[in-house]
C-alpha cells in the first residue's frame, strides 16, 4: 500500500512519502529496510469509510473444505457494519471493500 500524499516536480517526477522513505533507507550506510509494515498510510477522504469497514470486516469470512479455505467475505457483515457506522454511499463502499478483500485474497493465494 502506498500513501496518497505526493509532490509533482517541475520535470513531471512524482514523489510520494513512500518513495522518499525507501530512498532515504537505501542511502543509509549500511542500507536499511523501511518500516512499511508499521507505517501509517494517509488515506484520501473519500476512501475513509471503505477503509474503516474493510478493517472491521476483513476477518469475517466464508470458508469451505477440510482445510477451511477462505473463499469469500461475509457480505452480511459488511452491510451490518456500513449500517452501524452510517455509511451514506453504501454501494460504492461495498464495492470497494469487496474489491480490496479479493485483491488481498488473490495475493495470498499467489504466495502459497
């Protein structure tokens, strides 16, 4: 995940906080790894509801088979949380949450 905060230079180069942090760590003697796993990402305001609902629901899953393989997100949980947190644009939020869930599920499957 990358931060949304960025600066565009006169030559068209786009610098965001993530690329600046990576460059800073790469230039150290000896080079170090940036703390990406613990970094707080700044979200665009229009993504705040989707991110909140995703974080509340992403472990409420449907499983199948002997290995309890995760096959999908529990959509009723998403709806309940959107109602509880009074999300106004529920259709857009739902689509973003489900899309995010399936993105990370496919990445997890690729890494097996």
